[in-house]
C-alpha cells in the first residue's frame, strides 16, 4: 500500500524501482546573458541561448539522472517549438503524455541574466497552461497515469483548479510540489496539507506566509498554514528544511566556478525527490539536492550532465545537516 508519509521524518515508502509522474511546465527557455556590466534601459551586448526547460521538466530530468523512471504530462502548441519540446522529452528518456493544441503557441520563458549569472528579469508567456490544464486533468488518460505512478511531482504552473483535481486523483500517493514563483506559489495554498514536500525559495515562502521571515519563525508560519514539510533555498545561503522531526539547515559549498545559476533550484528539487524515492530521509536526500544544485551552477546548461563519479565528488563537499530546532 502506498503511503504519503510513514513517520515523522517524512520518509516515503516506495518499491525498489519507483516511477514518478510529473505535471507542469515543459516549454522553450531562452537565456540571454549580458557580457559586461548591465545597464538598465539601454542596449547591452551579450549572448542568447535557447533550450527546452520548464520547472517541472528540468527537475524531472534530474530525477531521471538519479535512476528513477518518469513520465510527463504537459501542454504545448502546434508550432515548431512544440517539436523541439517533444524531442527534448524523448531524449531525456521520459515518457511523454502531453497534449498538443494545434491552434496555440507553445509556452516560453525568457530570462535575462547578468555577467555573474544572476537573474535580472524573466518573462513568462504561459497562458496555455492556465487555459488547458484544468480540462486536461479530467481526462481518463490522466487518471490512468496518476493511478499507475508511485509518486507525483507537480509545479504551480498548474492553476489551483487543476491542482485540486490532481490531489483528489492522487489519494495517498506522495505529492512533491515546486513553487515556481512568488505569484504562482499561492495557487498551492488550499493544498498544502496534502503535500509531502514543497520546494520554494525565500521570496516564494514570503508570498505564502505574507512577510519576510527566516529560520524557526518562517517554519512556524508555514506550519500554521498546514505545510508539514518543506525546503527553502536562498541563493548561496544555507538551505532550510523542515519535517515532522524538526528544522535543519545545509550550507551549500562554494561552487568551483559559476556558469549560470538558472536551474539550480530545479536540479536541487529533482535530486532530492529521487533520493526520497530511494527511501532516504529528507536530511540525507537534501544533501544530494544541494550537490546537484552546485553542479548546475557550474554548468552552462540548465540541467547539468553529471556522471555518478562527479556527483559523488560534489556530494562529498556538502556538509551534514545542522539542526536548527
């Protein structure tokens, strides 16, 4: 029998070869990096890169790299970009259960980053997700896919109506969620008590609790709105985690080089979820997530191409969790 949690530590009971179903963003990602000092309201020299990304898709690729079988349900248009997205999903070894709308444009995200790899601004053109997901989540194909999976991974690109339907379909299956942005994380508010773990950054956590808090005060506020376990990232600052056992922090090691911080949080989520599905407790699983995030920062790709060897080397640099309370 599946169980969302089996003890206060939020370990997940899983078969030896778990499968995960992801629902959310898989779209075109454009990243423009300024080559010198960024000058607002002016033409800045730099380089533009285009890839296939999306919060849940990026995280899912890291899940697969850590040995978990995966399938994905997203929505896309009938344009050339849709073919690019479909090829990327197939090349990642992920079963593609997505729906195509021939008269629509495939969603996209365009990020402008500075010379140090920090985000200046992002533009999300993702109206199709809001339009299509609430209806698609009611399809028999989706019900069958949810029932066949051992765990669910979703992001807040799904509107609340679709997320509520997903939770109803999932029953007692573990559900891992990704906040996406301060504007979208509030879509998860009615569902927080159903989540096994919510992954977010400090700004997204502030949007949930209505103010800038940290440490125990932040966790207390998140627990008051019914979140039982979560992970809060804050750039190079310690990653905050909490579950039924308590509150802890993991200090990320300094990256050996910085190529692009885009996708670091997604890599952290994916590797952490994969470790949880292998039966590790959250403290140990999050160490693997922090290692994956470091490799992502060191890579120009949104999803780092790591081997078992360099992942092990990165993990050795990550300190053990430090209890906060």
